[in-house]
C-alpha cells in the first residue's frame, strides 16, 4: 500500500508493513516483456484444442482430478494421493505455511528469493526469517540449518533460486536434511526445474521418498507456458496435503486449467516442450555469457532468467538496479528490478537477446 493511501477501516499493522506481491509490468511501447519469467512460446495446438473443448464452464470442476494427479504422481514413483493441485504452486506455498505456522511460529527462507515468501505467514501471524544468500547468490544451507529453532515450522528452499539463478546441489541438500528436525516441513520449490542443466543439482523426484517431511512443488506456468491458467502441484505425504486443503480456497483450480495441463502431459506435447525448454536454456546460457563478456559477474543461471547484481561502485555489477531498469523501460523492454540488490531479466524471444545486451552495454558505458 502506498504512503498516501489510508485505509478507511482498521487493518493489522503487520499486514500493512509488508508490501503486496508485485507483478511484472507490461510494455507501454514496442519492445519485450522480460519482467515475469513467462514462456515466450505460443501454446501448443493440442492445448488450445483441449481448452476449446471445455465448454462446461457453467459447472465447477471436479476437485479430485484423478487422471491428472495419477499422471503427475507417476513421474515421482507415487500414486495420485501424493499429489496436490492448486491455482499455481504459490497457492500451495500459502497453504503449507498457514497450515503449519501459527502466530509466533517462524518459517525460514533465503533472501533474496521469491518475492511472495515474506507474505506467506501474514494470515496466520507467523514470522518470516530471512537468511542471506552467499556471495555467489546461492542458498547458504549451513546458515539456514543454524537458524532453525524450536519455533521453526517450515523451511523454504527455492531451486533454482528466483531471482538469482543458482541451484541447490544434491550433496548440500542431503547434508542439510540431516540437520532438519523430522517434524519440520521442508518445501523444495522447483518452479523452474525443467530448465535445470546442472547435473549436480538436487531433483525432487530423486529425494522425495527419502524424507517424509519433504514436499516438492512444481508448476505448469513456466516450462509448459500455462501461466495465465494458474495451475501448479505439490508432491508429498497425503496427510500433509490434507491439512493444507483445510486452509485452501475451495474450487480454485478450473476445469479449463485441468484440461490444458493434461494436454500438456501427452507424449507428443512433452516432446515439443523438451525441445522448447532446451532452446530457452541455450538462449539463457548465451545471454549470460554475453553479459559476462561485458564484465558482469552473472551467477550460475539455471532458470529461464539471468541475474545482474547491484554492486554500487564495485566491479562485476551495476551501480543502481533501478537506473538500469529505467534504461530498459525507456527502450521499450521491461525487466524486473530489485532496488539495492539487482535486476532479473527473463529469457524471451530470440530477437530480445541482442536488445538486452545493447541496453546493458550502453548503461555500463555511462559509468
């Protein structure tokens, strides 16, 4: 809420103190929208056909959605009872924190990380504890383990980390889990999992069954290009999701989203998505390499975005993240600035890559 806006009724001070999640803006002039980590590819024809055939929008969707849950569960070697659906994986994040952490309880997350994390506990009165990233923009798992107390109910791990890009390595994850109490929930937020090419990265399907207190989150928004339909999923112990469902908004996953997700998981659709993701990963790596050639210390990029750190007058980054974002906006292309921290640039159309490089080059030249 802005400083000028005074609510006409009384609100909780702790709610007003936390900024609401800020969606990436849309361009107002010809250019590229690289502010929301969206998939630049058009929806697959089979997905559009599935949406068009879903004419029963006068009816609520069946909540169970057993076919979709079974298909997802098979990827993890579990049955559909271990799969939980919601209007995007972020909705499951809210459910899990609210179901586990009451007023005065705590949940941990790295920072900077997904912008929604600080607000997850507001409804229940839980306190968010931020643990700074390492100098290489990675999760400091040793520091996170040290920060766990008897009040900690949930630990959120974002891999690859949004907005900085690095993954959590499997060996580091295994070591971390040995230090987490068995009754503390750990959420492995893998919204960008499909873009990961690092062979050492932890993968939810490889570790889920070893840890009853672990939930793995994925989404159809990024790799599958269904951001506008809002559907994501979690995989874990059914008893965890039974509790999460108690605080969920009822009937939030639409039948249209279900049909689009099922169409996205056919063998034919999967083959196309694998090709598209590989192309985006290659484009991401090329963009990161070109920005490093300009003298920038770009962290390991494993999502569908790259991160430029704000370093003030020190080398390796930009002096002012907001100033760089303003230069992008002036040129008609939008990126996501984090004031005082850095700038996240989504990987978009192939034509956007030389535009990004040139805008950054001109910005650095002004220094």
